[in-house]
């Protein structure tokens, strides 16, 4: 009988060790994943983008997202973005697009851009953390997200042209 009891105790200790090891392993994996996410955000490749009209020219550095996973993450969970930065969502084909601000902590201006690079519409100062959808209103090729208030501050308007390889002849 003591042997049986001892075996049970060993099993209990082994089960407890496995549970605590699993929690420890999960914690390490999550820590490494979040560190990888932070590192990838810090090292994100940026590309030049220009918004121009006959009266003005504004240069930005943008992260370009070209796949569903990156588009789904967008600027979520970021607490700030430098003034001359943005994110360009390349949808690779024309379509009516709706965006939202779920898990996005900073206010954004959303610039909806046609395939020829002409701005179709600007939704200014989207509300952080909102699940309200923000529609393009017409078929567009891409959406540029800038810090909230940038469009007004720089005088950006529908009809201005966005210069970036996404809008080159395909």
C-alpha cells in the first residue's frame, strides 16, 4: 500500500510539475512573441510616399501592408506614430473598403485612394478603439492611415494625388 500511495504522490507531483512547466513555457513563448512583435514593429521597413497637388507637396514614410494578416493587424496596439509616418494598406485590386479602429489607440485620418493614386475620400480623426466601420464610399485600391488631424493640418483633399509604386501601372 505505501508503494501505491508513493506512486500516486509521484504522479501528482509530476502532474503539478507539468502544469507549472506548461505555464512557464506559455509565458516564455508569449514573451518571445511579444518581443518579436515589438522588434518587427521597431524594424518595420518604410517606403517613401508623396501627396501632391499643384499647390503643395508633402512627403511621408509609410509601412506598406500587402497581405491579409498584416492588414488585419494594421496599427493596432500602437500608442504613437511619428508625425511624418503612416501605413499604406495595399489591397492589390479595386473594391469598396471598410476600415475600423478596433484595438487602435491613436486617432487616425484614413485616406481612401483610387488605383490611379487620386484621393477619393478622407475620413478625418477616426475614433480610437471604435468598431464603427468607415467606408471608402467607392472602389479604391488602397488606404493610407496618418495621424489624426494631419489631413486638415496639411490641407489634404479629395482630388490630390498620392505618389507611390502601388499606384504605378500594373
